[in-house]
């Protein structure tokens, strides 16, 4: 694929990133793979497949594309749309079993919230290895077959923040433009500028305010940025309209046109401020989460030091003491409650625990996925090995 075509695909699909953009599932041959070549599996979000293929240029490998309903790895896996069944299905039906002598398949690390390595192995014989978080690290990972802590950890660099700003601003400004076209043509340019300006400001200044989103001070982040809960948008809109009434009364502009125009602009501002910033990156928890204050509790009596938790944690919360065969959580305060470690632990040594001592068992996390957990906390009766 030429550089120009690659750039155009990136621009177009970033603008429509909020929509599923599926591509064909199945097997793609990269270069001239042999019987020992690596097998890499990804989702069928078109942009992801294009980027993986580009990152693997010059490498002989097999790429399996599994059905994630055209949604990116993180969103599909956490939302229950990229599942064990999808991975098993492509491993069984693509013909890959006849092409290689080994049974190792590399999956994107961010799929670990929704796909259980142990289950896939039991059903297919394939051993799941968790690749790096970022596609660009794939070639180095394939060379070393080892992930550095940096390859395991999610960051939210400027280019990704810009991409997310575009992904939010484009559809909102498009809809705003279409609504304003018959009502107020002169308002289209200010509305579009306002939308893009606000979206860019929110994402590009992220490092300046991210400290307030830190889980430890999350109650502040919750109030300021979590517009998904508590009808904050409605309160904000009500306040703006009350202000408009006062202004209209004192300036003598009390008319339908005045309220229509300023009402549309105000709604737009509230809409852009309501974007799910935390849902735009695995770095922070989504505003959709029901309970924001869960800890991951470790049962030291069950832990065998297998290290799957360390391999899949996007916040690098774990270290594994290989002498004592025990995981530790020295950076537990960075946890974003994604559940990946709980899903992957083969000995069920981890579970979610609330500040009140209620727990969500591993089988619940595996069954309902991150965004679907709801209120499935149960009182902890007797868990003597639990260590916080
Ligand atoms: S918590 Fe589970 S995955 Fe982590 S080291 Fe212990 S046994 Fe292994
Ligand atoms: S420790 Fe927290 S952030 Fe890390 S994998 Fe487990 S739930 Fe996710």
C-alpha cells in the first residue's frame, strides 16, 4: 500500500472512528511465511488491520483477523464483542493449523479483558501469548519474544490524543452543520470552529489536568469530567438557559430566534464537554463504569507466581517474585479496574473488591466483561488469603 493511500485511510477512518468499520475476517499471509513463522491475531476493525500490516512490512508472518464486529480491540474486548468464541472460530476455520508446526498465537494485550487465554488453549490447543499494547512495538517484540514494561503499559501520547479529538469533533461538527443549514447558515462556521476548538483543547491539554483524574483523587475527576453520570449535562444546560433568559430580558432580545441560536450553540458546547474522555483511552476508566472504587485483591494462598497478571496489566501494577512464586502489586494505585489480570489468572487468585469488602468473583468478570459488570458485588464471607 502506498504512503498516500495509507495516509488517506488513516484520515478518513479517524473521522468516522466512532462507527464500526469492519473488514473481512480470516487468514492474511504476510511475506513468505514458513512452518515456524509467527501467527498474529487481531480484530477486524479495518484501520487496525491496515496498521498491523504496515507495522509488519518485511516480516514473514501469518495474520489472523477475528470478528470484533468492526470495532477496535480495546472497546470490543471490554464490551463483550471480541470474545473467546471469535478467537477459537478463526483458529479452527482459517486453515492456519495446517500451515504451521507450532501452536503459539500472539494476541493484542488489550484484548486480555475479554479473551481468556486458558479457555482458548483448552478448546484449541493454541497457547495465547500477549503481544505489546502498541502496534508499532510488534516488530521488536517478534524479534525478542519478550515485552519490556514500556511495551506493556498504556500511554496516551500527543498523536493519539489528536486522533481522538478528530474522532469526536468530526461527527459532532458534521451533525451540527446539517442541523444549522436550514435554520441559521451564518452559525455553521462558529459552531464548527467551537466544536473543533473545544475538542482539541480538551485532548491536547490532557497532561495538564490528568493528575486530577488519578484514581486516588478520582472524586475530583468524577465531578469535573464524568458527564456520563448524574445528569450533569442537564444541570449545565439548565444553568446556561437561565443565563440566556436573564441576558435576553435585560438586552431586550427576548425572541424565538435569539433562543434558537444561542440554545443550539450552548447545546453544542455541553455535548462536546460531555465526550467520554475516559472511554477514549484505556489509561483511565470509562464514565460507563458503575463502581469506580474497586481494588484488585490478591489471594496469596492461591497465587502461584505464573505472571499472567504482569503480562496483561496495561498500568504495570504488578511485579512477580519468581523466587517466592508470588505476585505483588507495588503500583496498585495506578489500577484502572480493567479486569484483565482477573480474567487471565489461571488460579483465580484475583478478584475485584470494593472499599466495603464486597467482591466480584473472577467468573463474573469473565462472564460480564468490564462495562457490563453492573452491581455484581457480593459480601466477602471468608477470604483469609486476600491481601490488599
Ligand atoms: S495472581 Fe494469578 S496470574 Fe498473577 S502471578 Fe499469581 S497466579 Fe499468576
Ligand atoms: S491491576 Fe488493574 S489495571 Fe492492572 S490488569 Fe488488573 S484491573 Fe487492569
